C-alpha cells in the first residue's frame, strides 16, 4: 500500500473524531499525503537535455538541475487550464509525489516591470481561469504559488487598480479553499530587497492571506536563504502585531547560491541554491524558478524572452560563474 493510501486509510478510521473536531479548511497536509516532491518530466531543462544528448553541458545540467523537483508555471500558454493542471497533478498523484505549481495569469500581470507583461484579459476572465485551475487539481495533493510579483508590483498602479488586484487574489484563495482542499496555497510576498516587511504584511492581509496556507519569498530572485528567512520572520512579526496571526513561508532557492548582486534581470555570476526540501529555515525551500530560464531580454539573457531556457546560463549557474 502506498504512503498516500495508508494516510487516507488512517484518515477514514479517524473520521468520527475529525467530524467532532470540525477542522479548519486548511487542515490537510499534502506533504504527509505523498512520498516526496514531483520531478517535472517536461521541464524546460529536462526537455533541453533530452533534445541535446551530445552537448558537453548536458550531463551537468541533467544531474544538477533537470532532476531536481521544481515548479511548473501555468498561464495563457497552458491551453485549457483545468485540463492542464489536472493532467499535471494527476501524473504526480500516480507516482505518489507532491507537485509544485505556479499560477501566473493575473490581469495586468507584471504591470510595472514589463518583461512578463500579459495575463488574463479582464478580472472576470481571471476569475474564470483560476476557478478552472483549482478545479483541475481537485482533491489531489498539491502546492501552489499564487501570482508571483502581484503584491510587490504596486509602484505604478493607482488605488482602484490595487483594490482590483487584491480582490482577484482574495477570490482565487476562495476558489482553492472550495475546490482544492488538499492544496497548500502560498501568496507571493516578493523579496527582501523590494518592499519592507510592514508594507508587505499589510498587502498580504488586505489581499486575503488569512485564507491562504502561507506566503512565498524570493520567487525568481537571488537573495540568500538567510536574508529571506529574516524577512519572512519580520513579515510574520508585523502580521502578529497588527492582525493577530502568522503564516508559514517558503523560499525560492533555485538561484540564490551566490546571493544577489542587486540586479534582478539575468544577472551574471549567480549560482543554484539548496535543492527542493522541507525545512531549512522556512516551511520549505523550493525551486520555483527553473535555473537557466531567462528573466527577459536583459543581462546575460540579452536577446532572449522571459521563460526561454538558456543552456549556457544554466551551465554557468551550476558552478557559480
């Protein structure tokens, strides 16, 4: 019997007690329901290795990057979104592993940065998209990072646009609570170099953090795990003082092995960080951004588009040069 089946059987035996205790909507633990993290068999790194077996960089990229569990990002490129998330989570469920997903399609996405601009065509279109995203996951275990940059990217937005964005995120959390009870959703909280902890705590709370399992840090960025842990703890101190609760957080360690040099868009000299694991100063250290995927037409990725896999960048990131 698989670990997940044993967990489900134990849950069924405890059902009368569970009903009496009236657990919260976020009581499910997808980690305990699975036997480890899912390795995406079709990540951009894995596809490149498969397509370029004779390349001298292939073995290193395969060993150090392509076989590490990392998140798959979903957006307008994903086709019918409920089918896409359902297929991905279903494949992970078949092998008793925990999939990592990123929802990245909010209306006015990357409104101020621009390299990843796009997203749904309207708030109502986003509401429909995210409802299908959650529905595709259903009751299977999953981890979802919700809309990276969405709460840090306020610099060029007016108050009505901010209110609109926060409402979209609040609605998204409600959809996951309703349709995906075994999913842990993390609202994105930027990174230590973007917005101060007090401001981020307020934005998280106003966008519905109380409904989420937690928040995510450093997505697609380079700050060290220690810097992010300190920032996450500072956000929680603000949440506790202002609103009376705290939340667990996860850190994207995919590219933070050498820390940040102050640049966010394809900086040189970065290095892969701690592979996906539980603990490590946060609830989990996760590879959310694939090492070697471009941040846009900038830095060492000049001439590339956001999300494009650059093997030379990936190779150098393994060794930190």
